[in-house]
C-alpha cells in the first residue's frame, strides 16, 4: 500500500488495505497516534482516526481480534479463526482458572447493564494473569474476549468496553462453521495470509510469525510446500540474500509492475512515516538485509540500553529509508515535536527531499 504513494482514500481505502494485508497489528501506546493509525496514515490520503473508529465500532466492518497478537482485521474473517478461539477457550476456560468462578456474575452484569469495562465491575481480587497479576474482573472479560464470547464495543482511550458478540456481530457470521476440515488446511490458510501481511516473507521471518503458537516452524514449511505445489504462492530469490522468499501468486503483478517501471513512468517519490509495528517492519532481519536499515523498537528496553530512544519512527522516501526520529507532543497545545532526528548514512539532503518531508509532516 506504500506504492504508488497515498493511492487509497476514505473508508473504502482503509478496508481495501486491511483486506489486502489480512491484519494490522494493534498496540495501545499513543505518542503521536496508535500503531494502526500510523499504519493507515502512511497509505490512506485522507485518513483520520475517526475513520478507523467508525469502521470498528459503528459500521462493524472491521474487528479487534487475535491474529498477529492483538490485531485489526475484516469482520468477514471471523469464521476463519474458529480453531484459535476454541484453543483459547480450552486454555482460559479451564476450571482451574480463577476467572472462571466469576463468569456467571460477569454475564449477568452484561445482560442487565449492557456494555461494560473492567472498572464497571466490583470484582477486585487480584489473580495471576499473563505476565502480571490483575483484577479478576479484567481476567474474566479478557478470557471471554479471547474465546469469542465478547467483542470490543468501543474503547475509551486504551480502556476496552465489552459486549456480547451475539449482540454486535451478524448471526450468519457467528453461526458459520469452521471452514477448515483439517489442521493442514488451517495451516495453509494461515501461512498464505501471513505472507500476504508482509508481501514478501521467508519461513524464518522472526516476529512476522508471532501470534499462533500452534503452528510450528515445521508446519509452516510443510504448508509452504503445499501452497507452492498448488501455485497459490511463488518462491522468489533476492540477489545476495539467503532465501527462499515467498509471495502470494496474486501479488506477482504488483511486483513485476514496480520492477518494470522506468524513472519517467514512476510516480513522484513521497515520504511516509511508518509505525513501529508496521507490516513492512515485521521481519526486521529481512528489512536490514534488503534496505540496509537496522531498526529496533526500544520502548521495553531500559533507558541506558537504548541506542536511539523510547519511541522512534522510521522515515521512508520512495524505496529508501532516509531517517528516523523521536516524536512527541507539546503538553499545552499538543503540537507535534521532534525531540531527535537522525539521517541514515549516505543520505544527501536535497530541496526535493525536504519538500517531501514537509508535505508528509503536514
């Protein structure tokens, strides 16, 4: 979606992009926009956060759900994750889990009061949850969300407000059967989808394969072999890089079009500020090998161990990463600030480059 630049517009542009890549990773951290907002502003010419909010919580054409960790995907993909939801039900719905004991109370409160967040429930006991203890109310709601009984009704900043899926999703989606008869069929779909999320991906794609522990590396390789045999994906070799890399057969035309463009045919280069978890950034080893751009998201590193900064964004111009910067907001009027700016080695700062960056920041 980055080439040709800013080629998408409005809600249909957002939907087109999300359907093309499968999912956009969600992260609640908001320095100058959340991760999905930054992903979309780099590609959709007239994007505003309100467009995404409406598609998620009013139009219900997109949904927050589990894919590559917590993600946003098209609502029609709901049936394809039936196996994921069933596995999470077995995991979080085990009777030994402390949240299970309060499920009747939580369900009754939702029935009586409508959409609720964890702070609306007076269930304050701390229980073990994920990587840190949390209130039992939150553990119950998150569990029900994980196995698909609840969906997110809306968010208040980063706080999730939940409602029953049956009240928010069409019956034909909720009642749709699992489209896969075997695990192999599910693996094939998942691997092809994840290749499409990035565009060009190896089976060693590191973080690009996060989000489904049930599909091991051997399962991915076997799925890739089956997809190749059916010509649903293609193998690609990149000169100087260890491969193979894979792309969906449907994306071959886009790749050939870009490779065949002459300088006078190509659209004018534009700048794009990318999100830390942008789909293009998922396989960072590949990113460094192909673009010569080393990137680490350092928000979880102690300050003394950071090379660049707490929250640093890449800057792409055309097909080259030219810089990275640390953004912020003024407390008084929320104006965008640039705390630090680092040019990439070898970048020549020209008037055209500066103009492209000014347009992008505007």
